[in-house]
C-alpha cells in the first residue's frame, strides 16, 4: 500500500455482525485497483461484532466505542484518523460489488468539481434504491401534486424530479443523496467539515450535502458503481415502522432548518401538507388511502404550526 491510500473506508457497526463480515469481505473485490485503508467504528455492539473484526480482519483499524455515539459522530471519529485522498462512508449492511470502489475513485478523479458521489444502490432483488434526490424545493411538491410533472417528457421529468422518476442508468448531478455508500473528496471535507455531530442518525447526510453545495461543490450519482444495500438493519432494532418514519422526518427537516429560516420552513411544510393532502384525497376516492400517508399529513401540519407560531 502506498503511503497515502486512495481511499479511507469507514464502516459504522451496531449489532450487524454477519452483515458486517459480508461488507468487509466485499471490499476486497470492490477495490481491486485502488489502495485502501479500512476503519470499523463499533458503537458498543452486544453481538460480538468488534470481536469478529479483531479475529477475522486484523488489517482493519477497529475503533471500539464504550457507548453508542450514533452514526455521524462515529464516522467523524474515523475521519480524524483518515489518510486517504477520498473518504468513503459504507454502511455495515452494504456490500460493494466487484470493481465498484475502483469506479467511484475513477469517477471522482475525472470530476474535480465533485465534492461527493454516491454509488448505485440496489436491493437484494437488484431493484434500484432511490438515492438520487433532487434539490430541496418549495415548488416541487405542488408541481407533483397537481400532476404537472406528467406534462414533461420522461427524460426531462427524470432529470428534474429524480427520486423514483429516475431510471438510475446514467451519471447525473443530484441535490443530495444518502450516506450509505458515499465517497467524499478530502479537500472538500477539509473545507466544509465532516458530518455534523448534532445528528445521531438520519438527516446528517442531507445536512452534509447541503453544506457541500453551499461551499461550491457538486454532488453526483455514479451509475457504474453498484453496491448492494440490505437496508435498515440497525434501525429495525430500535424503532418500529411508525417511529422510524418520525425519526427520519425529524432528521430531514432539522437538516433543512439548519440552512433556511423559519419562514422558508413554514412554507415548505405547508407545500408538503397541501400536496400530500391532495394525494390522500385522490387515493381515498379510489379506496386506497394508506395510514402512513395520513401520518405524514399530520406531521407536516403540526410542523407548519410550530414554524409559524413557536
């Protein structure tokens, strides 16, 4: 390995021992050409994760915490010891497909204005996960609610709306993305800082992306770098579906609120409340209005009131 590795890979672990093993094994095939150093930050797992890393992966730098410090702070512990030209956040329930990490480094080398790039995330059934997210916008929820996006050509719709409208078959600049398999340029992190320690889990990736974009860096989706993501394997140990939805939404809108004023947040929640309400009414007329949709309507209604009056 060269004195300065191409890539520092950080895997945060919490009670996902078997998935963590598969993740670490996948790195060898994922990074065939680039030099890497691998850090595992274990948040006081009680399933033997840290012991497994010590016994089976002696080349991995293990940081064994004496408490669960959360996702953001754990990654930042690794950043302080990282030597790579690039820093890759890789979930413990993710597996790098052959050559995917080489491809991410190659992509970043070819795009010097890119501060970050995400891999193409796929579920175990090989369906793409919607990690290419658009920029935060006041108009987009209403644009979608009134079905105006359907007036756009499919290619334009995919580029503007991203998320589930995008086919995930080509490279594209995005507004923000998830921290599941996210590569960051070292100089960009040095300029804007790593993840915010203010977050425990959820929202920290969005806030980081917003901060990088404000610093003049672009964020990309890299189609050729594929990573398998089982998804939610730590969160299901802490929350049921309803609680996870609430925690996720709290994190997302807390992140946005760190970069926008109260008036903007009130308008954003009002826009989302209105669009979701229209969607709920449409589905109710068809006899299929899911409870989760109603919960999101209530969430944004209460958030609008707080933004307006508190």
